């Protein structure tokens, strides 16, 4: 993940050439033996779209996806585009998660002091 975070930061600074070795390190590690060079990417391929997809592949099941999509500001759009099961149900307010009721109840002043996020 650290390599991908660093590569993302470089891409966002328009330094794709510097991001490529970091991405290729991750991709070579994941390659079938003898197929490492087939997994390498070029500078032209090092884009934010590529990073979004690479993080999806590399970190599958590690519970990072919601945080990544929220951080990138495209959670609702990508769910609507790529998740046919969730698309009809996702709303704009889903970029914030609900605050557990127990947390609100334990706060001095309750909901008046610590209100629930809009939509929940």
C-alpha cells in the first residue's frame, strides 16, 4: 500500500515518471514467476484512473475501497457506474457514514450537541 500511496502522490504532482518504478515494484511482486516484465507499466499508463484500479486489485478485501473512493471524491459516481446491485440505492449523503447511536447517546447534550450525519 505504501508504494501505491507514494505513486498516487507523485501522479497528483504530475510526476508520473517517478511513480512508475513504485507501481512496477508492486506489479512485479504480484506477477507469475517469469512474467514480471509483462506486468510493468509505462509512464503514459501511470494515471489516477490506473492508480484507482491498481489499488482496487492490490487491496481487494482489505476494507480500503470506501475510504479511497470518498477521498478521491468519486464514491457515488463509481458505485453508480460499476456496481449494478448498489447503484439504485446509493445516495449523495453516503459519502459520510452514520454516527453510531450509542456515540450520540453518550455525548453530553445528546443529539443536540452531537447530531447524526444528514440522511441517516
